[in-house]
């Protein structure tokens, strides 16, 4: 049980996929323009990662080594297509605003690397823990980034239509650059620097 | 003999089985969501047509042209025009009051630059098309009545050309 917790919490801080492993930066940059998008993307990734980890861990002893990677990719791509169809049918607005980044989860380094480096070599229970931990870590990272980008870039925050707050000065004249690519890099870079200064990230 | 042959082919058999299961799962998922997707599409079309024709009670789709009815009377037509914008294809829903006049347009989808070309999808640019004669659908510099947007000429021309050319084409097929 304690190993389960250990694998779980590893994904949140020590091995945070965005700030520590620095994997899957492309969708992280593109999708953090609003809290809604961040949540939607995290949900999509969580489903795919959890399902992939479970399936790969379950069949890990039967997969021939030569066809390991193609098998994993087929599994991941199938799950991503299922998520894409589901989002398209049941949350079309979110699907439209995520654009191509939802299907791109299929080539997101986070998934393939966790599946290959961990799930294919570990028992089912710990693979589940790892998937859950990484998903939570990813979600938190995305939420933090989009918090700053949305607040500074549009002057207000809202979650699924419910407005949270509007900033006094920025509400009228938001700093639009934060909604564009350079702003994303700025926010992620500054957050990385902040975490390093705080000691959350250790120097190597 | 059989055992070693099986071992050689096992990886291929394995991948084939995996792909087979994956395809089955996908077909199943797709068939579940297809009905929902079609109804969403229909609802979206209805909403957009209602925006252009507030008096509409129903429409009939005939050969790619929507014929709009208010109770029993035909009040206009609508069709989809495809333009070539700065960032790729743009889908524009064009409403016609009669065979010469535009009721309004909605840019359904586009890939224009945010803050620049994307303004062709919003008021006041799209408002210019309301009540415009098809022959006047051109930028002012080219003999028409549409004011372009200064730093977005290509996007404007894409919309204008798509609307005019497709409108002329559809009107011809209506006759």
C-alpha cells in the first residue's frame, strides 16, 4: 500500500511531467489559454494514460519484444480516438477549443514514455498508481499555467461558463501576449525558475 | 516443426490480434457517437440559419441549397460557400433574400490570424453583407460596396470572392 502511494505522489511533484520530466510541452503551451481547456486536456490525457497503463501492464508478459512499440502505439492511438469521438459528441464546445491537441495526445511523449518505461515493466497496481499520479501532476501543472495565462491575458477567470473573478485594471486592458505562444513560454519559464528557486526542483 | 513455425510468426499474429481488437472497439464507439454527432450538426445548422433568418419556421435541403420557409412561404435561400483565406479554407454560410440580394452571412469556420484576419468573421465586417446586392459583393477598391479591413486584405477578399462567386453559381442553378 505504501508503494502504491509512493508511485502515486511521485507523479505529482518529484516526477511532474511538465516541470520536471519536461515532456509534452507542446500541448501544454497550446492548451493553457483557459482553465476550461486545461481541465479538458487533463481529463483526456488522464483517461488515455490510465487505460493505456492498465492494458499494457496486463499484457506485458505476452507482448513479443520486436513488436513492443507498434503494439503500444496502436493501443494508445485507439484510446485517443475513442476519447476524441466522445468529446466531439458530448462536449462539442470543449472539443472545438482544444482543436487538434486532443488527437495529438496520441503522440504525447508523456503517455508513450510512461507506458514504455514503467507500465510495460511493472505490475498492474503500480502502473495504475503511476498513471493516476502523472495525470494529477499534469492537471495541476496545466491549471497553474492557465491560471496565470487566462488571468493576465483576458483579465478574468471563468470555469465552464461560471465567472470566477475579473481583475480591476487588467479586465479592461488585458496583456494579450499571454494568450499567445510567447506568453506561454514566458509563464512556463518563469514558473520553472520559481520552482527551482523554491527548491521544489533540485539542481542536477 | 509446428512449434518453431508458430514461434516465428507469433509477433505478427499478436499485432494482428491487437489491431483487430482496436478496430472493433473503434467501430463500436463510432456507431454509438454517430447519432449524437449528426443531431449536433443539425442543431448547429438550424441555429445558424435562424440567426440569418429570424422568421424561419423550417427549411428544406435540396441539392446543397437550403430553402427557407416562414410558415408556408418561401422567404429565402442559404448555402455554404468555401473561400481560400490566409490560413486555409473558410466556410461561410450565405443567406439570400431573393435571387439578387443577400440576407446575411456567417463565417462558420476559418483559420485566419487572431486579431487580424479573424475580424472578417465578426461585426462590423459581416454586417456589410446584410441587404447587399450580389453584384455589389466586392471590395470598394474593386468596384464593389464592401469596406475592407486595412491589414487583412487577403482574408477580406477570400470572403468577398467566395460569397459572390458561389452566390452567382447557386442563383443560376435555382433558375
